C-alpha cells in the first residue's frame, strides 16, 4: 500500500466510520487497471484487501494533487 501511495496510484484512503470497510481513492484509467494493480499487492495475497466495489468518481468541487 505504501508503494502504491508513493507512486501516485492511491490518492487518499481511510476507514469508513462504524464499519470494517476502507475507502481508497485511486488514480486509474479503468477497472482493469485497478484490479491489476491490487492483484500484485501483498495485501491482496495475504487476504487483507478484498475489493467489494469499484465506482467512478467525478470531482465537482476542489481538486486532488
């Protein structure tokens, strides 16, 4: 996860209050790219990361780095 953050793939991330879920905001061109990047991450092979949903997001206010 730290490497994915360092290389700019993960932009923001953190737990969703009151749940066991984590929201990760990533920079990607497709769902396939997201799945491919996380498939190679140790968190996936250790079963620490399970993708439950991928949804496009359009920023309408503000900006991300």
